[in-house]
C-alpha cells in the first residue's frame, strides 16, 4: 500500500501496489551483459539523502549477485512487501486452473455466492480473471474514508493491532458503487485480491496462505518469505519501518514496524527479502512454476492508461518499458513504512529487488532505472512529491487514498 497523493493513499496503495507498475507485452530486451552497480548504489543513497532512513537492494545478472545498502539497513533485511503478494496469489490461481480445478473465466459468484453484491456490484458478471488484471470495476476498500482513517492516518496508532476479516474488507467495498462495468476499463483495486484469496480458499478448502506456502514458498526454498496472517511482528533480521501517517511530509515520524497485516490479506500481507523475491520472479518468468498456457495468460497484459503506454498489467504482474528500452516484469508494493520493488527481464536473467523503509519520500523508480538502464539518479525532489510514486499515481497504478 503506498501512494503519492497522501501517505494514507500511499499506504493504501501500497497494499495495493506494487505497482511500479509494469505492463505486459513483448519479450524483454536483453540486459546489458556486464555492468557494475554503481548507479544503483547511488540511487539507494539518493533515497537516503531525500530523507529515507535506509534502503536495500539486491540484483542478479546471470550467475553474479550484488547487494547494496544505504543508511541504516542490513543486506539480509526482511520487510513487508505489500502488493508484491498479488503475484504469488495470481500464480496459485493459475496453477489451480492448470490442474483443472478452476477456470479463470468462472464468475466470482460461482465460488463466492452472494459476496459481491450491492450498490451495483454483481459477482455474476465479474470473472476471476478480471479480479487478477484489475478490470472488474470493483471498488477498492482501501479508498473508503472510514477505513483509511483507522488504518492509514493517525488512527493507525490506536488500531494497528485490529484484526480485519477478509469478508469484512469486501463488505466495505460493497458499500460503494463500482468504478465501471466489468471488463470495460482498468483500475487498481485491493478488493480484487482479497476476493482472489477467498477464491483460493474455496477451491482448496484451506487458507490461501497455505496454498502459497505449499506451492511456492517451500518448493523454491524461500526461507525468508512468510504469510503472517494476523501476526504483527517481522521475524528474522529486519530494520524498523517508518511513516508520518499524514499527508503532511513534515509531520512527526512514527515507528510502524508492528501491525496486524490482516488489513491487507491477500492484497498485500506477505513478508520477504530481496534474495527470495528475486528467486520467485526469476523462477516464475522462466516457466518453472506454470505451464506454457498459463504463462501466456499471466503475461497477457492490458493497458492501464492511454497516457502511459509504458505500463501494462497482466494477471497479478505488471510490465514496464523503461526509458532505455529495456522491458521488465514484476510488481511493486507498499504498506506502512515500506516501499518495495521486484522486477526481472523476461528471460529471468537480470533481476532486482529493493526496499526503502519510509513511505513519505524516496524514489524507488530511480532504483529500477539505475539497475536496468544505468541511469544516474537525479537530485532529491523533496519530501512533498516523491517522483517515482507521483508518476505511478498519475498513471492510475496507485489508487487514491
């Protein structure tokens, strides 16, 4: 969850988004054969110079690996990955389809009868596929003012340990009108993936997190990756996460490391580290987790905005064409005090995962451009308008909070 218009939006978005947003499309251009990571290191330092307490990144190119930090961070830090969770969830549903246990073109009503109803919402007209590529039109519960007041603003300090049931989150969305008729447009909505998690639970008969663990985390030996459920702590090595919990970038900074991640559920509750995230996306894009037909569906992307053709969105994964022409696949993620990016080229050879532990400033897009293009970071633009987030919000990749 992390947006730009407000820190609340930022967080909501973060839950949401991971959208650094990528768009789906053609095979990625080959990454430069060899390039040092000096520009990436300078981008990490630029984030710290802009006011972020700490930044960490790890990159792999072929068999070589590099880790960089700036500020007070450890190279093996674990962190909340926000909407990067969405790619894990979509992968599980695609696996279930490959096994013949579900069809992504099934209406949501088939699996969750009566849940998507009210104020114009109709689960009979929304497909599971439309949940995964954000073309459902379902309202984003994180944009609800009442929910936002409790979870993203100063009210967070009182409600940080509250448990939110996934059906409760969907119910908040149903109190609002849909954004558009299913399949007629695109808009990022965290509600889509809360529903996707519930669909997994209906198909498998177990919590969606168990499916993620058994189908992805354990097979890939992702030892730093977890689905915490209602657990408020981050286990293992980690640095604090910080937020102003305000639209005012000069407001006091709070330690928001501990929180009950049920407020995000399958839209953004997972914890991981930079090494595990790269292992996951490399395995995914190299076809090690899905058959060919499902890979084709994963990477069939839809436009997110006519004004931003460099961004597209597939099934829980985004595609992005960078300024240098390189195409990358992955997701971004934001949640209280944590902004993350995880991307790889289409062949899975050149990858990056990065995190900054603040949600009011810092340009994570600059870290991406530095690693994949060698682009030098620009001078800090100040706390009020973090450049990378602003561009994504303008493209509609980050919801307003």
